[in-house]
C-alpha cells in the first residue's frame, strides 16, 4: 500500500512538474503584442478615419489621440509601440503605420512562442485594415519581419513622408531616424 501511494505521489508530481516547467522554462512570456484589432477600431472611431492622427509630428501625442478611445490599454500601447504620424489610408499599403518597439518572438497575442523561436519585428502596415491588400500576414493584420526588412520598410516610409512633405515631416523623420539608428546597439 505504501509503495502504491509513493508511486501515485511520484506520478502526480511529474504530471504537475512537467507542464509547470514547460510554462515557465520553455514558453516566452515577454514582449507580448496587443490586439491590433483594437488599434483598427480606434482608427475607425477617429473623426476622419482616412487621415491618421498627426499631432505636431509627435508620435506619442498622435497615438494618444487614438488610444484615449480604447481606454486602459493606452499606456501599454505607448510603451510598446511606435506610431508613424502623417500617413493616410490611401498611401501605399506597405508603408509602416506602427511597429512594436523591439524584436519579439510573438507573431500575435494569442499563443505563446517558445524561447527557441527567433526574434523579429512586428510592423503594422498602412493597409492592415484591408487585410494586407493580398499579403498574407501571421495574424492580427500585422507582419513579422527580419531587422533588415524592418529597416528598409521604415526607411521607405520616412522617405515617403519627407518627399510628400506631410505636416510636421521634419519631426516625424527625426524621431524615427533616431530610433532606427539605435536599433541593434547594446542597451
């Protein structure tokens, strides 16, 4: 009887230890993105949904306009995401409207990746609301791209804003160029 109880205890211990170890040691719980559909709803509730917010070229102030409508998650959005003001929904669809401010293993907010998956950048293109105009993304109307592609796309976006002289383009380009220059440098 003691032996049976001992074996039951060992089996129960293993059954509890394995999932717990998997949860804490294998799955990555850091750098989880937010639901981009909430961002889409905030854009659509804006006074003029065809023109995305641009408050004096400041990304923080511009994204705050959107996140005020969403509520409690606005603080998290401004901490985790960078927003590129000055774009419109009629601009080329592959321009970067918003991006996660650091590489992540997450593709979308619904399932935990393992710590063995490589980290990449999440970008939300201008055409994310249309499902990518034919592009297939990993989920949440976003794209999960390498650092090289991230740099190319953000540079292309900043060049578009500068060339088209969108309001406050100097501030927008300066803020995001400074960020691009900091990418890859040690903290």
